[in-house]
């Protein structure tokens, strides 16, 4: 049994992990981590550790699910049994089914679905370790995996949540804050189009608090977006630098 | 959920909406005619039937005794399930719940749960051991758009209609006494769904409007006008300012519905 | 007419590349007079056309392309061929036999079986049909020996080089015959295994460094160094 902490944010405005109200947890991104996949990415967001892999576009199985005018995107969000405090059964839960749908709907607007009729794009997400905000981190990684696979996209998709703890609107809730706090607002954004592709909320917020939370989450998204671009560019840059070094030898 | 809608019809609907009109003559902010009937299923502890235009949903509430969740030993349990029955639409198939029915159930669940509509602390029989479990089963009987608002409304109406058996605990055993008690309800959340078509936001989408919409957003509002749950759906997107506009529309519509229903 | 990004800039999907009277080329898309990147890659301009040379892309069939594929299934009047594309290709029995197919007489697996490699040409492809192949032209048909390697199809032009300079150089330096499938699959046939492997090394190096300059010289240098090393080892 875990004891619920009394205060989530202290008098100095510091949270349980020492962060300020508008501070993101550390984010680490890596692209192209699974050689068999057409595209892949790994994210560490706070204590979240999530892998995303993309296979496709490829033939549709079963054939009758193929669409004549566009590709079919399938998404599977799944949590490993050891990813949470109490072992989770490997069978898909209702929450995982809903999140698979939400994540797919957050990525589809970025994909040129009409380019590849009669094909299927599979997005697989495995949560290896969870600490609040897994759907957001999953979207961030999945978008990178899609870009890594060479599937043409209108924009990247990046996600971040904001919420309310102890009457303060804060950015990027970790698990304890989500469980004990009074609201959680995950948001996904296509940054160049300024388009919100995922928005959920649970808890209790006035309309004004909701507005503050959404804007805070969008800011968080834009910060993570810069890291996404870096992660994609790293592959190219490294090779270019190696050659320069060889030449200088 | 895909049903073919002709391009001609798509154009027709989109053009009308651009001119602030809809297929059924409504304005962009108007709900269809709403009819609520309660207590129609005697076998259930509570029930309600809601017709929103032609969309029809019946909700039955059953109460049983069970164990509380380990992390909430002093609270009763709420569980919501939804069935998109094959009766309701040519696109619904019989079988285990698919992602759409699971999403619908979880949206209705969050509206009730996050608003703390049910006073779950009053559902404890023996702390940590025995509590009342409230089963809310959403049955969609006809799909003509906006299953979310219809189901959410029917669920709350059914809960308001729910009676629990009186009981007493004697020598460690639960004995049923004659008489009934109403299920303790503290809040009456109202859910409003808005669809985006082109650059316009419309309230209470019809099935055909849902087939061509870019995206939808549903918000559950409690008695204090606070937002308790939000779910964006569909493969399109909203611009940030549209989200804020939607929240204002929802606030207004929820007030109107609350007044109309006297909730 | 403002150009926003310079040549050789690395872009990611959604990046704004140019605004004004430009034409959206490879791996870009246009919206409201602006051109955006659709894939990760490098910006290139040619006159008014804006292209992104993609880091990675998959092969979409085009009629007339030479491709190298693997037979995956023997059907009852033809074969299914994996051409390293989201779309699976079909090769009709009548095309291979050069006459109408007779089910009782012709034993298809004897002609081409699952696992066989073929060099083929795409006859037709459109949005509603899978690509059709033909092997009824000189230079096409079943592959019996050599090494097969896959690289991302966007790098094939770099491998060919300006006016074929890169690929000719590799063929010359290694003495190998090289068939470049536009679907990213390459067949290398040499006199010895060593020659073939040398060619493969060159191909991989080009794939890795395709976006850098001075590549042709570096590859030539590498091939010559490797060959002299081999001579040294033989002595």
C-alpha cells in the first residue's frame, strides 16, 4: 500500500521531484533503434521508457480490410507486465484499447493517407516502464518512428500533458501527481500546422484553468518538438562529421 | 466505422454548414429534440431511455454486492459498459466490444466518475470487504449520430432513477430489508459534443455530419459549470483557438440543457 | 520571390522550405503558396523546383522501371513477386513462357519457384491494381548467381552518379557486372567472391555517405587501396 503524499507542491513552489510548476521532466530521444522495423524510436520521458516501431506501408492482412483510396493505419499501444508497480496482465486492457485508438487518431492527421491506397501502416508501441504521461510519450516516439520509416508526413506530432495539483496548474504530471492531483490534460500537437490532434482531460477544472492548462501543454509540446528534430537530424550529422574527421587525418 | 457517403452529399452538407445551416434545418448550435424516459425496465434497479433526434440509447443500472478496489477500500465501485448492438446500425457487428464501444463506455464512465456524480462512500457495506457495485450498461438501439451525448444523458438519467435495496448487516451477514433507497447522487454531469466541419463548429452532429467531420470534441460539465472530462475524437484536428471556442459553446449548452431538464 | 532555406539544409517533415512562386518537387508538398518538407532529407533547388533528397524512402512502382524481385508464391497462372515495395507484384505465366499458359502441361514451379530471384521490368501500375511485371526482354529473367544487396531506393541515383560515372567506375575497378534495380535491390556478379564483396563495400559506403561531397574520389581511392592490400597479402 502506498501512502498518499499530503502536499504535491511545497511552499517554495517545488514539486515532489524538485521541479517547478512549468518544468518538463528530462526527455531523451533516439531514432532507428530496431533494425527490423521500417522505422523506430525510443523515448525516455521522466521515468517513462517507451519503444515505438513502424512497419509499412505494406500489404493489408486480412485483405478485406484494405481501403481502395487510402492506407489503413493500425496502432497498438501495449504495456509490458513489468512496466507498472503491480504486475499488469499481458492481455490488452480496455484502457489500452482506448489509448490505441486515441494514439492512432493523433497520428493519422500527419500522414498522407491518400498516397498509398490498399496498404497498411502498423504502429506498435511498447511501454517498458510507466510513470505518468505514457500516451504523450508514446505519440512523440511514434511520430519519430513514422518519420524514420520514410513515410511522407505533413508534420511531426508531439505530445505533452499539463494538469492541476494542489490548486496549481502544472506541466507534465508524473504518476503520483496524476493519481493524487485534480486534473490531467494530455495534448498532442502538429507544431508547424499548429493543429491539436489529441486532447483529453479528466478531473475538475474551470474553463479558465482549462485554457491555462492547454496553453502550458502546448508550450511543453513545442519544447519537445525541438528535441524530436534533433533526434532525426543526428543520424545525418554524425556521418558527415565522421567523414570530415577522416579527411583531416 | 466507415459507411460510404456520396461526394455529392458531402459537398451539400459542407456548403450548408458554411452558410450556417444544417440538413435538418437546425442552426449550428442547436440540439435535436431530446426525449427522456425513466424506469422503463422494471427488472433493472434503474433505467432510462433517451431519444436525441432519431438516436436512441437505453441504459440499465444493476446493483450487486462485491469487493472494493484495493486502493479505494472505502468506496463503492462503478463500472460502465457499452454495446453498439447490431440492431442500431448496418455497420455494427455482433461480438466482443470493439474500440468504438470501449471508447464510448470509457467516455461515459469518466463523465460520471470525475464529476463524482455518485456518492461512492455511501455505497460501503463493510469497509474494505463489501461494497455495492454499480453496473451501468449502455445499449445503443439506433445510431443517427452523437452516441456520446445520448449515452451520457441516458446513463445519468438511469442513475437518477436507480433504487437500491435496503439492507442490514447481522452477525456478519448481509440481510435484505423491505423498502428501497435512492442511489446517492451528488452531481448531474452533462456532456456536450461538438464536431468540426470545414472551419465551423456544430453541436450534436447527425450521423451524416459525423461521416464527413474532421474531428469531434466532447466535454462533460458538472453542476458547478466545471469541466470534468474531455475527449477529442476522429482523425482530424482542432486549432487551439477552436478548442477554447468549443469550451465556451459547451458551457453555454450545458447550462441550457441543465435548465431544461431541471437538473 | 523569397527563398527561405538554403541548399543542403537538413529538414524534417513539416519544415517550411520556400514561399512564393516555386514548384513542389520530390518529397515536398505545397499549401497556400508555401512548400513544406514531407520527409527527412536535404533541400535542393533546380530552377524553380524545390526537392528534398530523402534520407529514407520506399519504392513505389513506376511503369518502365527495372527491378529485382524475389518470387514469394507460385499461383495457378503466375507468380507473386516481392519487389521491396509496399505493393506486391505479379508475373504472369504467359509472360515467362512467351505463349498462352496451359495448366495441364506447364509445371510452374519448374520454371520459377518460391525463393528464385528475377530481374524484371514493370509493365503497368496504377492506384487500383498491383504492379505487373515482364521478363520477356533481353537482360531480364531468372538470376542464377551473384550477390544481392538492398539499399534505400532514394540512393540509387547517387550510386549511378552523374552520367553513370560512379557505377561505371565501380564496375571497372572491381571487374563486376552490376544490375541496379530501381527498387533498391542490386545484383553484383563478379569473377571472384572477393571482387563481389569489394563492390558491395563500395555500395554500402555510398549509401552511408550519399549526402557528402567528394564521394566518387573517396570511393575510387578506397577500392584502389583495398585492391593493393589484396595484392600485398598474396605475396
